C-alpha cells in the first residue's frame, strides 16, 4: 500500500499545515497555546516535516520530535486537544479527498489518544526545563 504522504504529496501537506495553523492562530481556545511560537516559518517547516514523516514520507530534516514534551510546554489539556482535533478534521475535510482526509485524521487521532493518556497518567514532563519547539536540535544516540 502506498504511503499516504505520497498520495497527498508534499506541497499539499505543506499547504494543509499552513492553512490549519493560520486558523489555529485565530481560534478562540487554540490561539493562546500557540502564542508562544515566535518563528512561524520555522515552526511550519517542522510541522510539515513531522506530518510528512508521520504519513510515511521520507525524512528530509534532522529534527528530534518530542511531541508530548512540546504539548506539555504549551499547556495542552485534553479539552484543547479535542478542539485541535475538531479543527484539524474540518481542515482536512475541506482540503483533501475523503479517503486522504480520513487516513490523515486517523493518524492525528492516534497521536491525540497517546497525548490524552500521558496527560491522564501525569506523564507530562516539567515544562520549565524544556527548550522551545522551534529551537530544539536533533540529537543522535
């Protein structure tokens, strides 16, 4: 089965990410957690890469993603995560064919479920000790 990334294409993944985060910045509950982003072009580049790789595309950036840590830093709660997923689903449905939107949203929902479980179990790290999302370098073991 072809990776969903290839079916969607990198330019479309980038366009969806840009469109979505433009909406996030104007959203009544989501704008605040994302107000901490100071370099939107770099943040969008990292988010595009994250989704590209998550959807099965080849890695082209050296960046270490710390999804749980980044969400904890921003103060994400299960309620905010649900708002994020709802808006993301609406964006995907508006921008993509139904099968692609469903496949991408399914991946986002699985990530969301992991974040909800980590939050419920108290496994979010101490946000004060973390580096901002757009500046953390890739670390190789």
